[in-house]
């Protein structure tokens, strides 16, 4: 154990977990990306181009889903801070829920694609719409229960700032690998124009997800120290007056630092989500190559993240300031989006994605420790550790970013003449009243809108986020004194 001193701030370099445990815990990022990555890439394009459902109805399903999401995510976070099961003392508070929700959630991705192909997209459009909406809501509910519990472990499991940064670095690599592999595998089974192949890849993704979940177990199991801390908090909670859901909501929403962090998080999530959902449109309609090229594209993005990781790790330790590191990552991502507006060839797209991977790697690396700083600050203000509550609201912003993407797609495609049911570039050219404008629309929701989102949210974060290294270090000392 060593002491790290930076500008008069001393942080003990305490590592309570091995790097193997860190890697196992961070398999949750691989597991999450394994499902959420293809979900973001294929659900919208499946219903628009393979099923032929009206784009306005797809957007409406996502809007209604967002209303459910607005209730479900904060409510699950609230419930998870209050609920205590008989298994808590033996198995831990969060580990059982991760397993209970994770297994069926992996197969709700399949449920989205099980819409009967015999339904006519015009005559039976409301039946198809209902299938999409219900499957989205089931998917979201199980995802929230799983996600809130697994990410809430991070501040408790990794207690010191150096350990958090090391765990975040490992998590970035694991998560990026999840993005690339989950982008590479589905196109191997998907044939555009054959809707059944989308269902095949969903079966495969769900089955492999169970194997990934097994590798998570050593890292997400709660050790004796963690279980003792949970029991101590439970006893303290029983002695205190419990807050209502609305009082808790007011507390979270009025936490200025948390909300500033969330708008920054939303901008990055929405931008990446738009790119992920747009990538196949770019591949099929703009560049005019087969779907499996998407895997190569994602591979170059991962290469950019790997190459940049030593830089982000070194920069974060040198700056000792998660705010500055976040801002630098935000600006790199902004500049990486701009060249995508001019992509016409696959080779150029590869090099642009290599650059984009650098910015995405920075965002992935710095997000967990920055969020942990915010949660430590919240604990100091309230005297309580309520990670699940805050991560419930974070889950809402994640899903809100996806809904924003669906609305943007619907607006852009309607205004630029992208015709539902167009499965190839040739079909779009024949059916669209403004083919070139439709291609421009794809570029807009791939690059221009995401770039603007990232820029605005980064500037707001720069202006209003005020957790300096001094405040973070002081909070660490206070947390040890409060023993929360």
C-alpha cells in the first residue's frame, strides 16, 4: 500500500480486489454491451426496413416506452434501496438480483424479434406496434433491475480512488471488447431482406449471454466485508424515518452535481446510440456493402480505444481531476464525429472510427470514477449510501437517450424521404422521392446531430460541474469518518 500525493492531497493507494476480480466484475459491461449493442443497432432498422412498420408508429412505441421508462427506472432504484430479502445476509444485497434479472433479460432481446412475420405492416400495423411496445417495456424492466444492482456495486467494491481508476481502465477494455464482438457476431447471421435471420442472431445472442454471466459471478459476488457494511446500513436505516418515493425523487433531482453529470452522460449516450443505430444504415444505403462489414468497422473502433487507453490512464493520473479528463474525452469525441459527414467509402469510414474509438475510450474510462465522486458527495450530504437510487435515475437517462434517437430517426427520415420497407440501396433509390436527400438524412443522424449533442453537453459540464480534486479528496476523508 502506497500513498499518492498530488497538490497536497493524499490518497491511499489501497487495492482490496485483485485485477482478476476487477476483470470478472467488469464482465457486466461485456454482458450489457452483448445485448444492448445489438438492441440499439437492429431493433429500429428491423421494424422499419424488414417489417415495414410506419416510422411514426415505431417512434410512438419508443415515446410510450420512455413514459414507462420514466416511471420504471427511478422506481426500481427507489425500491432497491428499501427492499431487503431473506438472502441478504448470506448471499448479499445485490448479487442475487443481478442473477435473477440478468438471465431472463438476455432473452427479452429475442422477444422483440418474435413478432409474427405473417402480420401485414399496413393491415396489422397496430398489432405489430403493440408487440414492439410490450416487448420494449418487458426488456426495460428487467434491464433496469439488473443494471441498477450491478453498477451500484462499483463505489462499494472499489473504495479508493486509485483502485477505482484501475477498475475503470479494465472495464473500458472489457466494455469496448463487448461492443466490438457484439457488433461482429450478429451480422454473420443476418441477411438483409430475410427477416428470419434477425431472429436467429437473437437466439444466439441470448444463449451466449448465459455463458458470459457465469464469468461475471466471481466479480459480482459480495464478500464478507461488503455484506457486513450492508447489514450495518440496514440497522441504521431501520432507526431512521424512511423517505417517500417523491421525497427521494426531489432529493435526487435537486442534487445539482448529479444532474450536471447526468446531462453530460445523456449527451454521450445519445450520441453513441445514434451512431450505433445509424451504422448499418451507413453500411447498407450510403456505402452499399454487406452487413458483415459492420464488424470490421467496430473492430477499428476498438483498436482506437485500445491504442488510446494508456494515454487516458496516464492523463487521469497526471491531472488527478476527473472533470478535466471528462472534458478532454468529450472534445475528442466531438471532433471525431465531424469527418463522418463526408464518408463515401468504407476505407475512410474505418479511419474515422479509429479516431472515434479514442474519444469513446476516454468516456468509458472516466465515467465510473466520476460517477463515484458524485455518489460519494451525495453520501456526505445525506449521511446515507444510496447508490441504487441514483443509478436508477442514471438508467432512466440511458434509456431516454435511446428514445431521443428513435424520435430523431423518425423526424429525419420523414423529412428526407426515407421509405419504410426499403431493404437495399437499390430499393431506396427506386422508392424514395428524394434519394440523395435520404442519404443526407442518414449522414445527419450519424454525425451532425451527435456532434452537436456532445458539444453542448460537454460545454454545460465544463461550466457547471464543480467537484474539484480538493473537494473529492475531502469527501473521501469525511466518508471514512462517517463510515458509510
